[in-house]
C-alpha cells in the first residue's frame, strides 16, 4: 500500500546470482548491478529497511547457488541478489521489536540496502565495544556453530585429545581455542603453511599440519595422536574423516559441522572405516546451528568477556566493498581466505 | 595345588580353532576333540567348574577367530577351545558368590565342561520359568544389545518410523517388537522370503523385504518410508547403511550394532552419503553392550513379563550337540540360521 508523502529512494548496488552453478562456483557466476530501493518500511508490514554493513561468506551458501531438489536450505533465485548472514543498521522499521538505528545481525541481502521481512532469526546487537564485523563471525552464526558443536555435541573433558579440521577457518579457530580453554590437547589441520603458523603461534594449538603436505592422513594422525582422538570437530568430511575414524579412541565423539571437501565433487568420496564406529563406540553427530539459537544468550555471556580479555582471538579476512564480494565468496571454497571471510559493504 | 582325596575327572569334548581365519570362516577351521577335565574347583582359586548347557553363536566371534592387531576383543588361541556366551550349571565353586547347582550365563568355553576364572560378567540366572536357552539370546547379551541400542541410543517416540536390518536375527527380531510396543511404524530387512514372512506374520513388523531381491535399496526404502526414517537400527553396515543415510529424516538416530555385511570383505564398502548426516542432523552411534550391563536388572524387569504374556516372542535356531557347533557358527555369516542361533551342548 502506498502511503502518502515522500518516499525516499536510494540507489542500491546488488550482487546477483546469474544462473545456478553445478559444482565449483566462479566469480563470473555473479555480477554486480545497480537498482533502487525505497528506504521506508510500509506501516503495518512488519518489515525493516536496513543498511548492510558486513556480509558473511559461509560454505552453506554453495547449496543455495545450486538447484537442489531437497535440501535444508532453499536455493537462491537467479536474477535476484544472493542472501546470507550479515550485520546491518535499521534505517526504518515497521516492526514493533525494532527501531531506527538498531544494529542487527541475521539473514540479509548482498546489497547496500535490504528490506528484511523475516525477523525470526534476526538478533539485536547490544554490545558495540567489540568490532561490529564480529557479529558475522565469532559473535554470530559461526561462533554459535563452534560453541554448539564443541560443547553440546562433543562434551569435552579436561585432558582429552581434540582434532579440528579447517582449523583456521571461521569456526575451526574458535573450536581450537575453546578446547585449549578446557585443558585439552589440540591439533588442527589447514591448507597452507601460513595457516598452520597461525594455528600454532596465534591460536595456541599444540600441533598443526598442512594437509596438502601429508600424503597419508592416518599416519599423520597416528603420529600426532599416539593415544588416539577423543573429539573430532569435522569441517571437511571425505578422506580426512575416514582417516580420523581409524584413529578414534574408545567413546570418541565426532561433530559433523559441514563437509567442505565434498562440496566441489561430482560424487562424494567413499568412506571405508565406518566399522570402527562400532568397535570404538564412537558417537558421530551432524547438526545445523539453527536449532540451537535459543542458546545464544548463554554463548554471549561466555564469549564476550573472553574477547574483551583477549583470551579468545578472532582472525578475519575482510574484503572491501560489494565489488569484491563475489571473489570473496568463491575464495572460501578453495581456501583463499585466512580466517573468517567477511565483506565490508562500504570501504571503511 | 593338589588337594588330597579323589579328583573327579570327566571326558570333555571341545571345539578347537585350528588356525586363524583370514576372511570367511569355514566349518573346517574348527575341529572336535576329546580331552579330560577335573570337576573340582581348587579351594581359594575363585574359579567355577561348570557344565555347559547352551552356547551362543554371535557375529563378534569372527573377530576372535582372526589375528587382529588392535581390536576391542582378544583373539582366540589356535589349538584351544573357542569361547563365547553360554548358559551353564555350576558343578563346583571356589568362588564365594556362586555355589553348586547355580545356573549362570556369561562367557564360557565351547566344550562340555569349563573352568570359569573370569566371573565379572557372569550372571546368576534367577528365573527358570522361561526356556534356559533364552539366556543365550533374549535374556542374555543379544537381548541387552537390542534393549540398549533401541532405548538408550535411539530414544524412540510414538509414531516414529523405524527400520531394522538383519531383522529376524538374534537382536533384530527384538528391536522390531520393541518398536511396535512403542507405537512405531516398523520395517525390517532380511535375507530370505521365509525370514520376511516371519517378520510380518510372527513379529508384527508393518513391512519387510528380502534385500536379496531388491536391486536398489534406496528406492525400496523410499517406497516403504515415504516420510523418511527416524530410527535405523543397523546390523549390517555397507550398502544398506549408505542407502538409509539418503532416506533419513531430520534429527534421525542410527544405532550401529555391528556390520555383518562387511565382516567377510577384504576391504569394506565405501559409503558416499555421509553428507546427509549434516543436512539431516543425524546422530549415529556405535556401541558395545559390555558398557551397559549395569542396566541388566532394568531390562529383566521390563522383558520377563512380556515374555510370559507372549507380548514379545523369540525365535531360536537350536543346533543339537557340539558336533554341530562349528557348522552353526559358520552359518550365521551366510544367514543360514532363522532366528537366534544357539547350540545345545547335549542333545536334549
């Protein structure tokens, strides 16, 4: 419904998905285009108009770029802006729970301004003494993913042996630090020597290795875990998961957070070591963070003091501007990023 | 130490493992031989001398017939009698907790008489109004395996969809009946039409199929579970498990009880559908029943009235005499048995 009076319109740059991708997304699968947007939320619409500040590049977005018949997440619409987690500022609100100048994180569009109609999983940001971009990472969905997977699913105990794959990524760097805080022995794998250095010298992992330089994952794990692995936080699936199975300790726990190594394959790799799940009495659990958002207040209470006291660090890889957003997103599937990949919508 | 007086000696037929087996055990890997045994337990030895009544043929015994470097179970010693679960009567006891004429179930030898030195997992049989052979099956280790896997690990809820493989076996037939008692929809797979008939017409499964007649397990499961599977009780692993993964429902649970389809293979089959564990948020757990024996009194309390009121049935395949024991044991790996395979030591 048109309301009377002036409607402020603004130009609005958007990152558009051209067509569904099949396997490996390319920068050219997206393009930047200019549009316009009305900066007023129609009265009674329960919607918000926001200015996007930071956008999060997350592995699950690949599934939305594909045309999948049945999946937990709906595909994007080619010709429309892609969507994802982000940090934004409310410019106008027709929703009783939000007002102008509120800062929020949740699902928004890859564009300068968005109209948000789905506010169920939109969180108001209350603490601004930490970098706002953190709400796309350590204080947002990836942080909750690390928290839930490690604490709720893996139930760590002091002195246990923890292995994390994709360990310098948005989630992995946190799991490793959480494990150290709990008094565990922690090893991480990553895809470059620079990342391995980060794990050992910044995040305090006990050991780390570049999986690209290890021909036999199982032998590597046996060397680093002579007593076996109690907890495996899996971000990659495939061969690494299969090698871990051979090295699990009795009553081990595996959290399956996502299998990025499998996302670019026509056919997933076959895992042959499942029988050890029985003999070692392992619990393996897949999860999606959405089911656990009710725990967000608990997580904030735990993590904010640790961030302020630099007991937990967070490394971000911030791409400047929407013009670099497509490259940033594509980059996470080849491991180009170091730390959590974020896009700053305006060059700050 | 020799005690004074007469020592009763008896002749003792034994089933001996000749040599370690590599993959598929044959009847000729064992042989029957005669020995003698002293029927008196030396004072202070904490041992028992028992007369074996029933011996249980269980899939895990294959691992003990192999020379495995690291496994949860120790290999047999070639030239010695094989061991396993059984039902026995105490002839003489030098252990304070047991006395002559007690009936027990637990680990014993494949022979007429055994000296039992390890009494930690030996259970005294208190209820003899049910067939004694049941203590090698529904009232013994297989019964506890079904109980623990289904109730403790799968946490069934009324109306859920349950799939059981090797469903007419020692464990599967119980899981299916437990699931029906809980108000679930239950489908079982088995390896012959006779077994399928048993599932549908004796155990009350809602549906059952002969996996040997189904070329595409995933299509079969999709047909029988149009809404997906909430609980999968896996006794077989391999291709069936991989097909189940494609058909799991969100928040599904899988108990991995053993992977008999993989035991005879040089290399296990590769599973390709692990990624659905993440997207469907599935929990998959391997277990060994030994950790749960503290729950045995709870189980007995639940199951005994149900047996007496014929609310739960149990089908056994009883081989007569030690001379048929090797064939009975080998038969379970090709599915020759119908129901729980037991050996009656004396022809009764």
